[in-house]
């Protein structure tokens, strides 16, 4: 089988939350708010030579450079009341800002139960940050299986042998598995070491822009898959949720509520995602007007 090595077969574009991937990396690796604050400060100072603790203290009401220094050196715990303005001072995205706020609140909380609850929220939020900082791909239809294969790595602890993947996708030929792995290596989201393939820190998501034709094509393929899967899983309420409704609604109410639903769905996916999963789940969601008054 001919291997498609030309880079113009795929396009990699920045994700909406990817304007500062280094900030995402800092939040994902920080063990405390003080550690994150220090790394964010050093990053901004390296890009802006005039940036200093004195400058930062003027951007947040009530902060002194002495207090900031103590927090960064681990001598004091950052007061959560400063988290929001500090996040703005470092131009963090909304998702990153919320993660920094949760990290700060968790550090300052002394009650074990409350700390555990905040930590659980933080884990989910950091998954969302990681998700939004992945590479975004616009794929050709022939490459859709590569994305499915990538998603399945979570069934093997993010490290899989080719034979394991062949057994999982038994309906695919050896050449199709090989081709999909080739693309994942080409995109640098997978690396090979001996007989195993490992996910890298890059990660990827499909371009979910409403104008992305490739995403629409992928959704259509997913809907075709659902036609085959629905009869099998419709009666299994433990491992599936299959429903279809029709409802009349005001456009402005729908538009407002759908924004919240999008965030809830992403949070749900981030919460259940596991590197030691038992099953690879497909999630298809669609809302659209069937009929519109005055059309």
C-alpha cells in the first residue's frame, strides 16, 4: 500500500485555547499554586524583560512584591482572593484561569473533605485544559480511522503493540493499521519504541469548527456507525444512552442554554476519560431545527 507522506494531506491549526500552550503545560505540571505562579511569572519575564514582581504587584490590588516572593518560594500559600486578577495578569484563557483558581482554592483549604472535592474539580478542569491545548487536525476522510485508532490507546494505558491494535480492530487489514499508525507518527502524536507505540504529550482533536467540512464528514461517518450500533445497544441502559426527542423552543432560549450544555458535555467527557479504560465509547450529539416558523 502506498504511504501518503505529503504534508499537504493534512492541516494542523491552533485550537481556540492554544494561544499559549506553555501556560497550559505549566498548569498541568504544577503541584501547587505557588509553583504555577512562579513558572508563569518566569515565562512572562523571559518574554518581557521589564516585567518584574513590582510590576505584577501593581496589576493586582492589595498584593506586595514581598508577599509574591514568599508565595513563589513556598513560604506562604496564595490567598484565593488574588487568583482571578493574577490569572488575568498572565492572560490565561478562561479554562486555564478556572484551573488556576481551583488550584489556589485547593491549596488554601484545610478541611480534608473540602480539599478532596476541590481536587476532584481541579482534575477535571486540567483535563479540559489539556484537551484544548492539543493539536487540531483537519483530516481527509481516508485518515478518519487514524483518529479512531489514536482514541483507542486509552484502552492500553496509552502504550500499545501493533498486535493489540490489530486484535481490537479485527475488521481492519494489517495494511490499514500500519497506515493509521504511520499518520499518527507523522503528526508526532505517537512514537515507536521497539515493538510498542506510545502516545506523546502532543495529543490531537478533530477540528470541531462549525465550518469545518472534514468534521462534518467525520460526524456523518459516526452517524453511519450509529445506524449499525443502535439496534445492539438501545436496550443496554448501563453502557449506552440513546434517545431522540422533538421539542419546540424559542431561539434565544435555546441559543443561551446550548452554550452551557456544550461545557457540561466537555466536562463529562473529561471526567470519565481514563488511560486504563475498558471500552472505547462513541459520543454523537446533535441539535438542529427540523422546522422553523416563517420559513
